[in-house]
C-alpha cells in the first residue's frame, strides 16, 4: 500500500494533542464506497485524527467523509467526520489500517485513559 506520510510536511511536525489509545469496535459509513457500511476497529483517536482497521482501503491522500458509530453504554453514538487519508497500513488479516487527519479539530471524540506517544 502507498504511504502518503513521507510526502506530507504537515506530518513531520510533532503531535500537539495526545491520542486516546482505545480498542473500540465501530461502524464506518462511507458514501463514496460501493459497500457503504463497514465494520471498523478504532485503535486510537484524538481531536485531530483517527486510526482504524477496516475491510475497505481508500487511497492515500484521498479526502473521505464518514460516519463513525460506536456504543457508549447502551447508547449508539454517531459522529459525522471528514478528513484526509494520511497513511495506510497493510495487515496479515486482509484488513487495512487507515489514518485520517480531520479537516478541523473535533473535541467531541471519545475520551478514554490517554497514553502519550
């Protein structure tokens, strides 16, 4: 898979906000995808971006709009998000790791215990 990280000077800057490293099963709905809803596994999230594993692979550099849904207790939470795919990672299990930098900071992302990286 192609890696957009090396060609983007914005990614060479240090991370300003800490990420929440989580294990969150979720659903991702992509309007531009032939199959619109995908199961996802969120690895980490911050107000600036998200990294998740899923069964679809957008292109590095592509702008995507998506809805992230997850369960918080008995409630289903929906976040409408958009951003640029900044990195893709292949896995042995035929899933793709997708890193997305949000178009603007999102303070409404889920918060769990934080580990600085």
